[in-house]
C-alpha cells in the first residue's frame, strides 16, 4: 500500500505555491476581481503566468520527453489544495489537469497532433479546455457537435474556463478535435455562473477549422474527466480547510458575555464534527491522487469514492463558516461567500455525489436491491 502522507518534496512544493499565492492572490484581490468580472477578465493572467511559466506547474502531469515536468498526480493535488485554499481564479484544474490528461490519452494516435499541444500547455503559453459540460461525470454520456467537410458545426453549453481558453478539445462524431478559439467560426459567450472564479460559457461552432486528435473521443474524454473528478477532491479539501481554519480563528477572537464564542460547547461540537469530516476528505483526496499517480487498478473506485464524499463535506464546511462568522459572514466584504459559491459549484462538477455513489456501487458490486 502506498504511503499517503505528504513527502518532503510535496511539502516543499506546497510551501512554494503558498508563498506565491500569499503575495499575489490575497482575499482582497480575489474579491475585487469577483466584483467586476467584466473588467478583470475570466482569469488572473499574471498569476497564471507566475504559476505556469515561472514555477512550471502547468506541466506537472506532462512527461519530460513531451516538454513537461514528469511529476505525478500527487504533486498536482498539492497545488490544487493550495489553489482551493485561496479560490484562485486560474484554469489549473481545467487546463493543467483535465485538458492535459485528455491529450495524454491521444498521444500516439494516428493523428499525431496531441504532442505539440501538450508542449504548449506544459509551457503555459496555451490554456486548454475540454469542451464537455462541467457537470458531466466520468463515463457518462456527453454532448458533441457535427464534423462536416473538415469543419465543426454546433453548440455546447456549460464549458468551464472556455472564456479564457486558447484551444478547445471538442468531441465530434466519435472523434476528438482541437479548435483554436481566436479563429473565425468560433464564438465563446460567457454564461451567468454561481462561481465567478471558474466561469462557464456557451461555445458555438460555425464551420470552425479543427485538427483531429484521436478517433476515439470516448476514451480520451473519460480519462480527462476521471482525473478532473479525482483531483477536484484536493481542491475541495483546500476550500474546506480554509473554511475550518478561519472559522476556528474567528470563534477564538469573537467575544460574547466576556467569553470567546468558540468556548461554548455547542460550537465546539460543530467544529469538532467539521474537523473529522475534513480529515476524512483529506484521506479520500490523497487516495484518489495516489491511485492515479500509481496507475492503480482501483483508480476508478478511488475517484468515485473521493467525489461521493468530498462534495457534501465542502459545502457543509462553507455553510458552517458563513453561519459561525455571524453578521460579518453575510457581507460581500468578507470572502466566505466566494468559498460557498466554489463549494456549491464543485459539488456538481464532474458528477454529483449521488452520481458517484451510483458508479461506486457498480464498481464494487454493491448495487441496491
């Protein structure tokens, strides 16, 4: 059995990422961007450049011979924990994990276009997004578009981070195609979304030029979505940990009847229960990341288990944080609402908890009678 504890290298990576985020992604900055998304843009490009180009984090999952860092999903999970802790408005999960894993499934295919795109994503020069709805679970049916005369036609909705993407990976007629968003025939329209730090969009193709990546879109998309679901649990862990830590800190400082409110037994019980849930989420998230890193035969089980548990815990943590912060928690000036929105959006990303429980039951042969 693998050791799920963090290695020295993983802790060093965490420290480096946390230091960068402390300098460039404080709560006030994220709040300001959320208040004026049209002016600020969908992503913090400077932060993304520092993470992707400066630290090389966009290429963690890309092998060295393809231009990446040759790391594993465990390192990517550590990065996502830290990004979740600050609800960073960067496309790491969608580009450096989901799009990258989808492209890795296409390497060696007859089309031979995936390696070039992987190098661009790993270097941080290009942001990619898988053009499949954010709510689609691994293995679930997904919508595609038509491929006629070398061009794509149709419309897809609910595509995460498409607004800031340079290239889209689009399923069409059983194949997977790469489409550059800057060309004629591609229209990306932002949708109103709950979580403004991970915007959704509708993408319309009108005779858009496309390059084929593989003729088996199902396998590539499934791999990308599985990695997204498994590592989303690490992002959710970061969100939940921030909520717990900040709530404990606040209840120690806030006084009523000349006592810290955190000393009241009822609040102690609520926070103790939340701590147990967060610890269990860490175990599930680490197990999912390790299963992918070691290419375990139980990777599907680990991903489904992590998402069956993490979503509801993260929402619970955010709700408790908002309530236990009292009046200040209800204001726009406090960042807790950003965490609640991220938690709610993440709870349906890459499949709901119910969908993953159903999948898990099938995987371990424990179907309901």
